[in-house]
C-alpha cells in the first residue's frame, strides 16, 4: 500500500559561478534531492538517483547521478523513444499552477536526448499529445558513464528562453524528476522525486509535480 505524499517543494540555489556541464566537482556543494521513490510511492528505489539543481539568469541546471549495476542503451539519434530503455527525465513548466502544457527532457546513459512539448488536458497519459518535432533552442546536455563503478550521470542546461515568454527567471516552476531503470536480468524500476502514486507507472501526472522556488533577487 502506498503512503500519503505531499508534492515536495525546494528552494533552488543560484549558481555562484558558471556551470561546466562536464565538471562534476562544481556540483558537490549543492544540496542533493534524494531519495527517489518508486512511482507508486511504496518504497525507495533500489537503484538510487541523486538530483542537484541550480540556476542563473540564463538557464536552469539539472544534474542526475545514477546507481546502475547494468548500464545500457542502443538508441543513437535525438528523439528516438528513449523511455523504452534506460533514461532520466525532467518534466517542467514555469509558474505555480498545475500545468496542462509542459516540456519533457530525457537523457540516456549514452548521452542521447529526447525533448518534446507536452499537451496534457486531463492530467494523465490518457489522450496525451506531444510534439517531438520541437527541439529546445540553445539546450545543452552531457552524459558520462562509469561502468566500472556502476554509475552514470547526466546534466541539462535548460534555457529560460524556452520555458518563459520573457526569458526571465520565474518565481516558481512546477517540475518532476524521473528515472527508468531497466536491468536486463530483473523487472523495470520506475522512480521519481515526487511519486506519481500510479501502478502501472504513469509519469505524466502534472498534479504530482513538485515546486521549484527561485531566489530571483540573488539574496
């Protein structure tokens, strides 16, 4: 039986220096968002994921660090259906309201990207529409595998220009962070920052998105 979960809220730190997507040490000072919980809310994920976030006037930065004893993936082209294999995901929209339109970003362990604009009028995957032809302008991303230590990481720099009408940092965003872990010798594990409380797993539950708050005054 799943537990009762409130949608989480975090205050996102302003980056003190420019963020190099391939420089892991720069992220070490940031607070970790952990643990990830199974999508149905029943327990923590067995193979854990840590997320760190920060921002500057240009972009929101998201880093995933993934425990993974069996890292794999075969897709090589942008916007292939990465969600059928191993992937980390961000779904996000500017503002505090539960969104009906939001953006989805996925990265595989091999650094392949899927990005799309999502139209979700009923708050679930049922009758969901998406535009995978949308490519986020000026998006930057990076992924790195360390098979010997059963670990991989992925980083996104999502420009505010893609998320807001005026390209400025919003006071808040609604967002969730996800992981699909598919070990080839056992069942798939769907986990999230804010559990969607669904079984089978359904990540497209914007009412379960958490809240990111931004100190736009830089105090």
